[in-house]
C-alpha cells in the first residue's frame, strides 16, 4: 500500500467507501466499539465475538443456496448428530497420530472398509490413506504409478526421463495438474459421438514403453458416465499380449466408487480386475461427508513404493505418512466412519437409489422437451447432461438458459465438451442427497418457464460472454 492510499484509507471520508471498508449495521454495534472495519488490512483493535460473527455471517449469507446448486458434486447436508460430532472433533489434526491415536485407528478402519467394498483380493495386504479430497488422492496414485515405472526402468537399465499417462480428454482437471506439476506427459484420448468415454478403442495408438498407467473414470465430470474399466483392461491385455507392455490402471472413482458398489454391484470395475492397481474416491461427494475428504487405496502394499512414504518422529513415535499436505482435518474422517456405521450397505443403497430415481425422472422429463437432446440418462451416477437440439433456435443458447435459471436461484452450468467435441455445449445436473422429487418438480417448472420466455424472443439474445471452458 502506498503512502497516499494509506492516507486515503484512514481519512474520515473513506468510512462510507465500501470498496475499502466493511460497515456494521448500527443495530449490531456496541457503544465504544468500531463499526467500520478495513476490508484489506487487519484492523488495529479488537471487536466482540458477536460483532465479528455478524460481519462474517452477513457476507456468507450472500452465497447461493446449496440445495439449489445443481452444479456441485460436493455434499451439502448431514444429520444433526453428524454436525454435533463435527463440532466436537474439528480441532483434531489427522497428521498427529500419536496425539490422536483413535482417530488414526478409525482412518485405518475406513480405508480397510473401502478395500473390502472394492473387492481387494487380500484386504489385509492393501494399503490406503485419507486425503483432503480426490485431487490429492489422484496425485498420490499418479506418483505411485510414476515411481513404480521409474524403478522398473532403472532395474532394466533404461532411461526414465519421459513418462506418460493416458486418459480421456474428459478427465477432471486434477489429472492435468498432476501431469503439469510432476512432469508427466498427458496423452489425451479424444471422446466422440461414437466413443463418448474412454472405452479402450484405439488405445494401442497411445501406449508405449514410457506409459506409467491408464486412468479410467467412474463418473466423468462432464456427463456422469462410467468409463468401462473392464473393456479398458481387456484392451491393455491385448496390448500386453502383442508388445509385452504391462500397463496398470488407476480408477478415478471420485463419485462412482461410492455409487457402483451399492447400485451396480455386479459391474466389474474394481480390484476384481488384476490390472487395477489403485482406486480413489471422494468422501465428500457420494461418500456423503462435508468437504474436504478423499480416499485412495492400493490393491496390495507393493503397489505403493516404500520410498514415497515418510516417517515422522517429531510428533512423537514413528508416524508413516504419504501425503501432499501435512496438517489437515481429522473430523471428516470421523464423519466418514459415522456414516459407515449409520447407513451401512442398505442405507447407502437407499440414499443413492433415491438420488438416481430423481436423476432419471429429470432426465426423462428434460429429454421429452422439444428443445433438448439428452447426452446420458443419469443411470450410472445420478448425473446427466443434455444439449440444445440442432435447428431448434437461433435466438438463444444454453448459456442464456443457465442465466435465466440462475435468476430463480438454480445453478446449472453450461459449458463446451472437451477435445473431440469442443463444438458441442451441454448443461449438466448433479443430483445429491437432499434434492427431492418435489424440488425436482419445482426445477422443471422453472425450466419450462425459462424456455418459454427464451422461445418467445423475436430477436437473438446478446452473447452472455461466458468463459469458453469449464472445470469443476
């Protein structure tokens, strides 16, 4: 801050300048207490807890209504008992296993439960960890793939400078980050009308001796569709038979790894496939926990190279850790355990089945509307997308529709599809726990009203000026 700006900041005339100050409503101010606070510098004095609370509360209440946010995968509701448990354990640091040994034991129970849920051949020989979210979990899994490839190459006396990772062009942005941050070549397989997900088709054109692995997605971010892990595995089996290259699979199950075991138990996508080396999921998505919590599990301990694990002594004892973060919340791990106990298999099945029923109902209704063409129907994870039917109108597009819905409080993103279909714009709905059939009916009413308004235009609407890409 310059001298002149500091002078302006402290002058009486600046008190009503909302660009630099936050002003408290007189109703909440106390005699002798400041009622105006600087927006971008730490205040000189203290304020009462109730005053600080009111200012933060007033800012936060201007956020959108989480129940009407149909864009996010992240859980936005838990039972009062979970909220109570959260408040009681919010001070626990997951990294400090010596100080909080019971929380560490519960973390171990949780990933062992997930290993069993994902059909690990020997749950006692698996290894896993909690993470801040699926992005960290994916990066840990990617690092394990890279290190295993490097070790095998060094043992064979081969160079290790050019690793690559194969994935769909519709991959979540965390994989782009992984490849960028950890110097791995990203090889994207474009999706198309014929191949709407990575399905093993043409995989031989991308695999070579520098391939550290293939990412298969259980619930593509753009559309919610499952990628057929078994078909991808079979394609890699054929590649190995012809070339000798043994390429592992990591399953990005951020959403689907907590859906498929309950709703599609006969679908083979997990550790039943020997080529699947690791799986991640988001506890804070369809694991139903508040953000942020992720999990990653390796099918066997040797799949996680020992030299990636650090042993920390200065917290007391010998604390092995494999993480990008250090201090992080332990409360969400306890909430995950609460939900495993609270819901069990039948409870998770009931919650997710209700979400899927709402998603399929919405997809049927929207698919029957004249302007729209469904991309998928919400039968994998409770997520589906649609596009504007070609030739319906030249007056508006899905960005205009997204803006109209936002006026009613609904957040429904419109965005172009990834490489291979970048000329196609879609809208997507994510159905989460708490989005009821009644809310869905209210949404459909608002959607029909928005379409009727847009269709009534006698001239094209202005370009809404949205960004050309979408990353959740």
